């Protein structure tokens, strides 16, 4: 969420009294969701995962014409191209509200590229300027990212950067960030930790939503959030030795301490009845892969994108994919009993 979006949201809420709020990572944020014509007409590049895509312009004239044609794109102070507002314009929550619901709902996009579930949900505490009291009807679309991403408040934050998120793998950059990532990977992270955090995150979301007349839809981005995965990850013992982590996954479930309590956490705290599986797919990446070549994973399309343009060169859902998801969500919201 950017501060510049707040004024539009509040003005819209005064009129609609209804909102659709999306939570998640870059898949929800809209990263890569640029008009497909840009892919056809410009040198849109993304060298590797984790690097924001950009455009290599032929010359200053091409760059000038691009900025005139796409006013949401801006040039940062360091001279780099910023496509974020253009991408967010094409995110599924905006398409859903503006095109499929004919602006009768206000879109609120809490997607945060590169961040974890905790950060996305916690944004509701960092934008008190939003006139939540105006909302009479609320639809929440939760697109959880990988549960291993761990977020906490960034005390140096600026616009749309109020959280630091570390991932469960060593960071090869310069300290102190690299030591933080490595420490998390080696001494804190386990699948059990991640999925317990995921339960805590969605409990926070559900508790906030209780104040509204709301509907909840949960459709993961690219990680399995099945009951089987929760049980596999949580119903096991963890043992840490000499500062390094060793997960004992072969201990029978009957030996797990407080097994019944853990089963209750899984069964009762995760909103299983609100899980959505369009075309029987467990997450959005699986749905997009089925549109292309089901035998090829999303990551295989880095740099080039997928042949049918469902997946971008930065291996995210394309603008075409966001329209497709918005259409499916519209059908689900209007025809199903949520």
C-alpha cells in the first residue's frame, strides 16, 4: 500500500460503502502485471528471480514516449524505471472491482512484493487514515505466500516499506542483512515454525475481520496450504543442536507432545471452509502452469516468460492472468454461498 492511494480509497468508500481487500505478496501486489503490449513492443528484462524487472530503452526518445503513454510509470531519483503503480493498476483486485463489479466495490490492495504473510496483514495497523468505519460489506481475498517468509517492523521504513522480511535461505549480501538471514535459516526456521506462524497470521486476519459483515476467500499464491501439509509440518518433533537445526521428521505422530492441541490448531483455526480451488488447483501457480505446460514449473519461465503469456519473465502472473483470476473470483463471489 502506498500513501498516495489512501485519498482515492476514502473517496471511493464514501460512495460504495463496500470494499474488496486483497492480502498477499508480489502475486497480489501485481508485480509483472504490465500491459502485454509492453512485452511485445519493448525490451522488458528480468535477469534472475528476486530482481525487479525493467525496460532497456533503445534511446531517450523511446523512453520519453513510453512515459507519456503510461503515466503511472515514473523515474526514480536514481534514474531507474518504476513500474509499481502501473502493475498495481492491473492487479486482480483492481480489475475485479473496476471491470467486473463496475466500481461498486472499492479495491484495497495490501499485496507486498517480497514480504511475508505477517507483513501483508499487519498493514491494516499502519494505515489508520483509511475510513474503515464506512464499510458496510467487505470481501477479503487472502493469497498467502510461502509461510517460511518471516516479517517484522522496519524502523527505517518509508512509503510501502514498513516491514523487513527474511527468507529461509542464506543471504549472500553484505552484513548485517546477510547474517540476519543466515541466522534465521540456521537457528529458527523449520516447516513446523512456518506453518504455526501461518495459523497465527490468519487468526489475526480473522479477528480483524470480525468487526465487518465480511466474506473470506483463501487462494494460496504458490505454496500448498492443504490439511495434509499442515499436519506433515506441524505434527513432528524439532530438535536443535549446537546452534544448527535438525528436524526429526521420522518420529511417529503418536509421540508428538500435545498432539491433540496441535490438531485443534490445524482443524479449528485455519478456515478450511473458505479455501478456494478454481479448476481443482491448490494454488495460483498451479493454475497458471496448467494453462501452459503442466510438466514445467513456474520458475522455468524466468527471463523469457511463458509462450502463452500467462507467466511473466519475472515468473509472476501476467496482466492476462490477473484478468482471468478476477473473472473467476467474480463468478465465485456472485454465485457461491461464501
